[in-house]
């Protein structure tokens, strides 16, 4: 399949970070609003907001986010950023997306957690009105933050479930903050009444994936370290877990040291539920069309496979059952031309 065809395919995305996916044009607008100087050339700006193709580790990759944090400290900035990321997705035929962010990173200048979520929701609502894309919000807790901080944020935002907040996530420093240490706050989050996903397996720690499954988490971001663990893959499948795969990001962070260490084929051959995601459009200098192209190039994926992966994503999404039914019907219709 050529790039035009791949772009034309209808898509869904479950794993996209707001602060890692803002376009260069919008970053410039946000910097102007925050009175923060940025380089005139895009090439120089990219050096600040795009992670190295050969990052040394996940923590090295995450440095690219430091420049963005001061730009997202007002409701207007968060609205604009959310609108921009949903717009980018809509332009490559994404019909449903869940965009995640950590309110904690936008509270430096006095915003409340609920205000940050309301601002993101308003940006997504505008994008839905302008482009027809259905976009929901996931709120991230940071693994390295005190559990009390995360608990307060989650408590503060959970009433916004009526407005488009559909779930929770935990991201950040995986290596030093394993699931076992976070069990209490994970259990607390699970009792709040919204579903959750969880970053696991990005630091070469397969047992973190096992621990996450044991905590009854049904969606796992990355899951990379599972590639050479047949018993764990069996457990993954038996527990009906969905993988949020992020190929470009995993190669950058060395979560997968090569294509051979990426878990796609091992999971696919075992019958696992797979979804394809960007993780961070800007930080990884990618989009879903590029990601689809890589799956065609490296694994021979075809349109029927992509339809399956997108239906997996819809089934695993955190939206309402009624909306899932509508999306499943819509994506079946949109793929008829390509099958």
C-alpha cells in the first residue's frame, strides 16, 4: 500500500500524549502566548521538541517534554493544544482518538486540575464540531509523583466523566516505580468508577507487564518487553488484555533495540488484541500514516489487518457502548473500498 492509501484508511488511536504531539506551528503560537522565545527555523525548534532518533533511554527521550511544559499553563493554551492534536488526527482520517495528559504538568501557575481537563475537553469539542472526529480525554498520573498528588488530581477531575473524561493512565519513570510499588494508588484509581490503562514494559521489565495484568489492568501501553516471553504472552491473551503498540517511540527509547525485539509478531501470532499508536506525534516525529507504513514495510500488514487492529481499538476504548457500536459500523463501511 502506498502512502496515499494508508492515509485514506480510517483509523482509531488509543495512545497519544497531548504534550508530545503539538504541531510546530501551534508550539510557536503557544510560545508567543507565554512570551517564551523560540528559534526562528523549524530545524532548530525541532532540536528542542523532537527526541533524538537514537535516544539513550526512555528518560533521555522524555527530556523533549521539558520545553513544552511552560507553554501549557493556561486554559487557552490547553484548549489550543488539544484542538491542534485532534485536528492533526482528523487530517489523516482518525475517526476516534483518546488523548492523554497529566494535569500535574499544567498546574505550575495556579490552574486547578479540573480547569486543565475542562480546557482540553473544550479544545476537543471544537475539533469534533469542525472535523467530525470523536475525541476523548484520559488523565495521567505520574508514576514518580507522590501518590497523594495523583489521588488529589484524580478525585478532583472524576466528576468530568459526564463531559468527555473517559479514563485514567499512569505514565513516566517506569524503571524506578514498578507496578508493585504503585499498587495502592492503582487500586484506588480502579475504585473511582472509570477504566484505566497503564504504561508497562517500556524499560525491559517483562515482570512489570505480568504485575500489571495481575492488577487486572486490561489495556497496557507499549507492552514491549513481552516479545520473548511466550508464557507471559499466553497470560496476556487469556486475560483479554489489549496492547497499545508504539513502534517508532519504542525504537527511539531502546525499549525495542531492533525490529526483531518489537513484540508485534509474537502478539499477533498468539491472537492478542493489538492496536497501533503514535505515542507522541511531535516528540517521535511521526503520525499514524507513518506508523501504518512501518507495519506494512516490516511485517507485511494489509488492509484487513488494519481493520482488525482498529476494531480492537474501538472495543478496548473507554467510550460508551453505544458509541462503540456506531464506530464499529462506521469503520466497517469505510474499509469496504480497501478489502
